[in-house]
């Protein structure tokens, strides 16, 4: 413990974690960070090691020989299969590792991660490094902290021994037809409330079940909200007010509105839509379900196809609602090699009108796929056909031009090529369900 820095023994806050991340990016020492936050350096060290994010090394153009001794190895003919004719060194063979008795797996662990600052935030060699990396990100660290804090307070607050004694006393009496209230009245030594006993029975902690409580099974279950935890810290710096402030300072920034279009009740597939406000161009992706992983996969596939620079140019700012599928801003914002590829902002709760262009353009989708339509039978090719017709439709707001025509001028060409949409002649445009009828 550092005696020169008096600690305050309080939990780390989001603001303090942001300071830690910024100082690590600047290459500051843990002692200087601890001095600024009024924490012990050991506390900062534990925080970083506990919540750092490990990023696996890049496998691009990686050698198939995984031996740690490859540089100094001069062995030949270790497999003895092609001994008379094979003249090259075994380390150049794809089967070397499986035949060599001296094979030692190559380690991708960086020894610098074993000492302060334990992360690669400020490492000058991280861009070309072929080893596993570790980064400290404030938002991820705070989310992990909140998860542990909440989960540690779930469950029942009773020791296994006390639970066994309680079960031996309560369960036989309930099987005799007594209610929890009667049992507590006759046994004041039980230090729990009536509600607690009901909760223990509900959770299956006791031998008796709800079916053994004749009165309870008659009651209608109360409706409860979603048990899914929403980490509200992800909205810090990403609110609609922050979005407006950013545009006020940088008014020429390109804005993309993002949303999902749902099918009928009981269907699984949904549409993920991107609306480029400057040209009213919209692209839709067919997702297998409304899950965050599918959203991230779309982001990754676009970035991989057009490159991080073009992605950042086309998707500079993304405005979306607070749907559960969009609750992973860090994963969506960070792309390959942990580079920032976009910035995510959220509308206020129940304020979808704050992204009006996207909502308005969905009316064209509903002309072809009315509400109650299931997307389960459609393919991405059919969705591309629908979006080709929609984007080829002239708009009065665009002076009679179509979004497709403006997109060819304003959006990166590699992005439009990746979308694989085609311009439809004016007299061939169909905006009715007949377009996708099979």
C-alpha cells in the first residue's frame, strides 16, 4: 500500500475509469494515475488487470508452422516418408508439427503485459504486432463491474446448513396443509418473513413446491417487466442532446439513421435498415433474428469489404433508437485492429420521431411488405430487389431525382458496389406486394 496517497475506499466510477483509459492512452504511469484519482496504485493495477480486454492476434498471412523453434530449426526428413526424394527443410512443410518430437507450440503472449501498465493502449508497436493484445476500455470495464455488482446481490441470503434446517421444519408442516403464516405464528424462532418463505418455495430452495400451496395456485400470476438488465452507462456521451451538440460543432458530418423493421408476430427474421440522410438512400439487411450479434456481423462484413477508412467516411455518425439489439455501442464502434470506425448516438426513450427520415422511408418498405408480413421466407437477394425499386423512385424532396442517382454522387463507390443494388427504369418500378410474390 502506498502511504503517500490516501485512498478513499470507494467504488470506482465511470468518470474515473474514463480518466484511467485516457491516461493509459497517453502512456502515463500507474502511480501518476493513482495520484490524480486519489487511489492506491495497487487499486489501479487490479482494476486494469481485472477489466482489460484481450484481443487475439491477427491470423492474416500467418505461417502454418506453429513451432517456437522454427527460426533455428535445421531438421530434415523427420517424417521418413519422402526421405529419398525430399531435400527441403522440415520447417517449410505443413505437416512438420505433427511429426516432430521436439515440437513446442509458439506462444503469442507478450511479456510486456506481465508488468505495468499491463495493456497495449500506448504501445508504439501495436499496429504491426503479431502477438495477443490487451486494451483497457472504460465502458467495457464499467459494464463488467456493474454486472458483477448486480449478480453478487442475487440468490438467497442463507447458509446451506440453515436452509436444510429450515426445510426440515417447514416442508413437513406445509405438506400437512399449514400455510407459511401459520408456521411462522407457531414457530417464532424462524427469523424469516412470510414473503421470504414464499420466495424460497418459488425458487425451489425448499422441498415443497407451489403446487403444495392450495391457495397460491389459484392466484393469477402478476405481470412483470423484462428481467433483462439495461446498462444505462452506454448512453453517457451518446444521447440525442450530445448528437445535436456534435452536429452544431461539425455541421457537415454525414449522418446515417439505423433501425429494424419487424415481421409478423411469431416470425424470426427482421430487416436492419441504414438510411443515409443526405441522399435519402436506404439499404436493408435480412437478419436471422433481432440479436446484437447479427448487427455486429453486418458492420464487420461491410468494413471488411470496403475498408475501415471508407466505412468511417460513409458511416461517420449513426443515430438509432434504444432497442435491445443496439445496446452494444463499443462493439459496433470499434472495428478491425480496435480502430474506431463510427460513432453511435441514441434517440431519447419513446422518441423515434428524432430520426424522422428513417421512419418515413419505412413507408416504402410497408408498401411492398405490409404490416403482418413475415420475412422468414425471403432471401437477401429479394430484399436487394425491393431496395433497388425503392431507391430508384424519384422523390419530390430531392427535386425529382432518385436516391440511387444521388447516392452515386455522394456515397463511396465501393459501398454501393457492395450493396449490389441496381437502378430500375422509371416505368418498371413496382411498389406493391406483387414485386415479391412467389
